[in-house]
């Protein structure tokens, strides 16, 4: 605590240029990420697939994948610039203090006297800010869905569904934000200098609560979950779960195809009760054993303790954030730099603190991506040891083709942005080297080679 108090005193200096510093951090991050995107763009201009994929990916598919990657890179640069302009304008024109005064006047005019405190004011402020951000993000969101994704055949949304999703998201924000924000602010107000311990416990409890209610109340608002019908796939998944002693409660199929042609599978739930969700697009475009292989990889994360470790890391990260927030919460120079001279709202302090924390979060993002890629290799190896090497490699190639995912990447760009290894790296780790195929030794008999060739995905 003494260290935090000394740090707080050191950082609270009159006339400290917090505004210039935070704008500089933001611009620096945008320039750095733009530099990485330009490096990746050079990779996306290559005309031949990586050697390990030469026999598995047609030139037509590779060209389309590269074109899709370049389109996404251009979109990322533009949307990043658009967001940067917004952020800089918000800071330069003191939008936050003006919006705080405006929402306070609304509360004073329209709300009963008992709602005149900081918590009520903060809730109205945050909800207004959410609406503003939603409106400002509409142009890029519409372009991404109805132009970029539409052009490459992935968009399945209608304008009506797009609007309904947006309205449902706003409805959830208006339902969930008030109690969560009220709890957050009440803890800070009532627990003194050690509020970050209680805030951390509140956040952990909230995560568990959201995990519990998500499949029951939130997910059905956007997608339909149906029980997986009896058959080879259900039997294969249930047998795999029993083999690994995975606490499988329910097997669902999700109608992901009503929004996108992309494929996926995942699991969620409490430690003693798990749900597996498989996208209908994955079932439609993959063979039974390929889907089981994908789930073997996903359950590998569970069996190897990756999900538990990542949850623990996220809790440590939250504690670090809240503890560091205690350094900034009473920093008058920070508030005053952004136009708050008479009022020092907790929520405003947290927003400004988050902006100041951005450079450190960039480093944490890099480290988490490095760890995530390591876990992905380990999960692939887990599925390989279960005997799904060929099926997993084949499924990865199919998913790569179906999703037009990037088939190669600049090492610096991948280190910063990718939470998963690129396909060529994963195939190499699985033992797939072009003509040698997955798990096939040169000493294998010709019958085994024939089976491997049939499983290579060339019929795609």
C-alpha cells in the first residue's frame, strides 16, 4: 500500500501534460499497428501458397484468400484511422466534461431528487456514451458486414437482422450496465483505499454469474441452440467426452449460418457442467471425424488446464488493473487536464486511467498472444496423441479454405495480433509436410499412404 501511495503522490503533479501524453500514446499505437499492417500487406501480395499447402490449396482459393486478407487489411487501416480521429476529437474538444454536464442537467430536470447522486449520474453518462459510440461505429460496421463480408460470400445477415441485433445489444447494455456500474461505484465509495480487493472479488463473482446466465438468457436472444441429433457425430463426441472424463452436460448445434458462413466450435459452462456448441456450418462442410478432431483439440485445452490457467491469469490481470487504478483515482492533475476542475467522478477517473494504461495493455496483449499460441500447439499435440492427427490436419485445411483465413503472415504482425499459429506452422507441428502427409512415415506401407492421401483433403 505504501508503494501505491507514493506512486500516486509522484504522478499527481500540477500542470502535468496528461492530455498530450495520452494522445501521444494513442497516436503512437496507431502508427505502430499501421506499420505492422503494411508489413503484413506485403505478405498478402504473394502469388504462391506456402510450400506445405501447395498440394492442398488451389491457386484460385489462395488468390481469393489473399484478396480477402488485403481487403481486411485496408479496412483495418481505415477503421483504425476513423477511430483515432474520434478519440482525438473527443479529447481535444473536451467531450467528456461537456457530456458529464449535459447528462447531469438531464438528471436534474427529469429524474426525482433521490437519483441526483454520483452513481445515478454515472449510469446516465455511461449509457449515453454507449449510444454515441454505437451511432459512430455504424458506418464501419455496415461496411464490414454488407460490403466486405458480402463481397467474399460470408455475410448471411439481412438489414433487418442487423438492426435487430443492434437493438438487442443496446437493450442488454441498458439492462446490465446500471446494476454492474452501481455495484462498481458503491464498492469504491464505501471501502476506502483498499477498494481494489473488493472490486476484484466483485469482478470475479460477476464473471461466474455471467458464465451461468449467458446460455440461458443472452445467447438465445441472438442464436438458436438445438440439441445435436442422434447419429455418428453425437456418438463420437460423447465417446470422446467419456474418454477424457469431460463433464459434458449438453451438446448443441448453433445456427451460425444465419449471420455468417464462417465455422467454429467451442465449449462453455461451470467446471462441473459443460456445454459443447458446434456451428451448423462446421457440420455441413466437414466429415464426422473431422468435427470430432476439432473438438478433441478444444477439449485438449480443458484437459491440459489451459482454461483454468487463463482464468487465473485474467484474475491476476484484473487485480493489477484495479490496484493501479487506486493510484490514479484521486489524481487531480489527470482530471484537470481533461476539463474536470470541480467534480472528480470515479467513472471518469476509470476511463482516463484506462487511456493512460493503453501502452502497458499493449505489452500484456503481446505476451498473452505468445502464451495462447503455445497453448494452441499443445492442444493440437493433445488431439494428435488421441489419434486424430490426420483428421485434425484435414479439418484445419478445410476451415482455412472455408474461412479464407490468412495462409501466411509476417512474423512481427503475427506475434502482435495472432492468438493462434498460422496454418503452415500447425501443420508442420502435426507432421504434415506436403507430400509426406500427416503422421505418415517413409517406412509405412503403401496401404497406409493411400489412406493418408485420401484424408489429405485433395478432393476439396
